[in-house]
């Protein structure tokens, strides 16, 4: 499993992914973010699913980028082309994978801004090659292990938030997943793209660099729980007349 998160705000995009690769009982570390930075032409791809499928699709797409990149003027065109490469890999490998009991399950988050895009765009690409655009109504998407990190984002993140705030939310979403799932872990890779800058900034963080944030968050959660205005819940500890009569 994996954890990849894309966030769209009014100020730009945030991406965050873990790097853990699990194969049977063995775990390794590998980058899950592919980045293209050119003049007025920047985008990233984050993937979840079988490593072999991901590597093959990215390799095929890298060749397309080398030959045709300048022909893409809007991000959706690059997304369509990556979808085409995913479909090619599916034709080549899907039947053999299923015969071996494996699913063709390559999901991708693609974000960026090309020269004719009015603003940075964020897309979720499905294994079938079709996609949806992530918009302000629900300004984030998680692929891989998505259940544990969703509550933090749904409760705290808004489209109008700053990129700095969005990055904090992204880390807390990852941290909630890391604590709850043994197949998601440090190091993490982040990508940031501000509106109209056309330059994706990449950064890798290790556990030691960020453990003080996790500690701070845990302590604040405990303190908040202790301070909850929960007097009404105290009645749960009192004898209930109805309960006593029935028993």
C-alpha cells in the first residue's frame, strides 16, 4: 500500500507521498513522485499500485515527454497521454497479472500548470485511463491508504487556505495514516507549485526532522480531549432509572 495526497488551494498545489515499498515481508524505500519542470511548463505525477506497473507506465511516458512535451499546452493533454500509456501497459500486462492473482490497480494524482492553463490543475487518473478534476468543493485527493488521513483534511482544510497551512494539514493526514497502517512510513516527499510560477519545489523529509510535530500534535489532541465541554456525557456514568427497572 502507499499514501499519496494532492491538495489544490487558491494559491497553488501541494503534493505529499510516502516512500515505503512493501513486497511480501520485505520493505524498501522508493520515490513515488515524477516531476517535469520546464519554462512555463511544470507538473508532477504520484502513483499507487504495483511497482512494476508504475515503473513501466512512467518509463513509457518519459519517452513521450522527451519527444512530444512541447506539444502539450494544457495539463489535461498530458494527463490524457499518461492515461494512454497506462492503457498500453494494461494491454501488455493485465491478463498476466490477474492470472498470478494480482490486480492492475495503478491510480495516479497529476498536478501542475502548463502555459495555457489559467491556474494550476489537479487530476485523479484511474487505472482505466479516465480521470476527474479535483476542484474547490473537495480540494484534495488521496490514493493508496486513504481512510485514516481523510478525517483531518475534511475537518480542517478549505480551498481558501494558504499553502503553508495546507502543507501542515497534509503532514497530519500522512501522520494519522502512518500511525494506523504499517505499510505507510517515512521518508516523505513533498512537492509545491505556486500559481503562475511554473516551478515545482521538491523536498524529502525524514522521521527525525518531523517527529517533534507529531509529538506536539499528540499532546494537543490529549489536551483538547481533556478540555472538551462534555458535561452532558457525564450522565452516562449515572444510574439510569429505566435501565434499573428493566434489570
